[in-house]
């Protein structure tokens, strides 16, 4: 995950919005992803955005993409205790052989009552 | 629909011992991935299979790691001999086609003492 960077921790109050930020390096990435990982579980795809989009909204989730700055953010509205998890930003990258997904180190989201 | 299955869920071995992990992808998924996730980091791709052929193994430490997918369905990942730094969660993922969603298994947590 050395090419995709995220802050390590975020703490928010229940009911507030959470904003998790990410920067990536490959301007040719076609898809950018947000994955959620709960303790002891595998990764679950939360949402993704195609690189020609600026914004995508899906219920409580809003993804913003600034392609010029290679900045991606995930906003979770009305954050609930069930949103406590590690959130991974990831970019797709294609070389001559295959496409692969490069992950950031993850942001641990904790919810305060 | 059954998800990606992995076994064992946990494994503790001593350094220099051998270990093998098993993955059963979602039925019909041609592409299979093995990732290594060290504590506090994002998953790092080790190897990618398309059916029973290797597409990308550039990040696989081939002096000690090996993987196979002989019939294009199940896959095994082996470490021989293990080192302390191999302690990690080993995640298997599969996808139907290029560009479709990757589904992750729950992972195998390996501890090398």
C-alpha cells in the first residue's frame, strides 16, 4: 500500500458525519474503491467510483474524487456504531499482464457515544 | 450464493516449519488472488491466477512461497520454511471477470513463533 496513503485513525461522535481521506499516485487508475474490514472478517466492497466521475452517492455514503489532486474521500452521514471498522482506499492499476488493486494502509474509524 | 471459503482460520507454527492454506473461490469465478495483510497495513497482492494459469506473481517471495490452482478452482498457498515476518493474515479473493467486483474470504491468520 505504499502508493495509496490514508490517515491511520478517525474518531467521530455517533450521529455526526465521518470523512475519510485518501491520496493515490497513479493518474491512469480507472476505478477507485472503498473497502470496509470488520474485526476477524475479510474485506467488503463498500462503494467505488469510475475515474471520469467527480461524485457518487449511495444512501449514507458519498464519494468525492478530485482527479487533478489525486484525492479521494468517503463521507459517511449519520455515523452509527456499526460503522466502526477499518476503511481501505484502493486504486485499480493495469499493467501489461493484468489489472490489480493497490490498497492503502487503512483508516480505523471509532465511534464515540 | 456461498462466498469465498478459506481454511484454516488460524494457524500457529514455529519458524522454519511449513504451512499450507486452502481457498475455495465463488463458483464460476475465473480469477483468484492471494493477498498478505500484515498487521496495521493494507492487503498486498502475492499472486493472481486466471483459471489455472499464473497472471502475476511479481510480489511472491518465490524462495519460500508457492501457490497452485491445478484444476482452475481451489487454490493452495504454501510457505516453506516460514519466517517470523510471515506472520500476517492471508486473504483469498475471487472475481468473475476483469472489472467485476472482487469478493474476499475471511482470511487465515498465521502466527510464526
